[in-house]
C-alpha cells in the first residue's frame, strides 16, 4: 500500500475555529482566493458563510449609503467597505464598514505599503445576525482594546442597533436624543435616525444626516481637517 506524503510547500486550508498567528492567517487567506471573507479575532479564525440578502446584504447596503454620503461631504475622511484591518498580533478583522481620518490629518490608523489598514480606524460598523454573534463579544473586546473610538452593531434578528463610544478605555452606549437621533462624537455631523433605519426609511435617514452635515459642528470639523492639510 502506497500512501501519499503531504507536500511540505502546500498551504493548509483556512477553516473556522483554527487558532493562528496573524502572519499564518494572512498566509492561508492569501492562498485561498475563493474565500471572500475571513477574520482573525483573538487568535481564532472565522470564515464567513454565504451572505443572505435580507439578513446581511440589504442592511449592509443601507449602512454603506449612509456612511458614504457622510464621507463625500467630509474631505479628509476615508470610507472602507469590508477592509482588512491589522489591529494587533491576534486580530485582523474585516469590518462591514469603517470611517477613518487620513493619517496626515491626525488619524490613528495608516495604510501600509501593501494597501491594508494598520491600527484602529476611528469608526467601525458591523451587521450581526443577533446579539449572540461574536461581533458583540470577542470582536467588541478587540476593538475596545485597540481603541476604535466608535463601534456600531446592527443586530438584524432583533432589529436593534447599538452604537458604542470609547470612554476611559470602556465602551458606553450612545443613546438617541429626544428626536430619536444618535450623533457621533468622533465624526461630527454623522447623525442617525435610528428608528428610521430599522424600518428601512432611507429618505428619513438621509434627511437627518443632511441636518448633521449642515450643523455648525460638522462645518467646524471640515474646517479643522482643511487646516491640517
């Protein structure tokens, strides 16, 4: 009986539950172009399943429209969709969306020579199936430890959105004001009509965002960014 010896140069598969270093995670991920999304969270690999439309793709699209409208109106802010982020030795997530301040304008992350984000973007947003998802547990811990300033999680099954703000090394929930609007503290003018988003009223969502873009705090933020250039 002849047994085939493993090829020493063959890259092992990348599978959920693997415990890997960030270097080994990247090596296996790069060797598997058929895998569209995989993350390393606290040293554990999570390979995404095929994405459902109403439970992920559609709400993700709405978040992207909202973030993208803000980015267009705010020179010096970059928007990334599903970017690979090198946070630390044990964490390399792919957030659903990030807003970051250009490093030359005082941002806390940078783009590497091979075109990845290194360090913590100012804001990250995720679409999660439910509150049981790792987005609200191990990933949240990694984001907090690496000082992502604001973290938005839309839990689809519960139809709930949580917006966390880093305060003294802990995440605290930002609450809607009397008009049902949450206002970012790290991205001035990024306003969200939470109830409107949860029912899919994007006309209202964008109208409230426009109010934020017209606010004195957003105008001052744009002015500050332009003065740093």
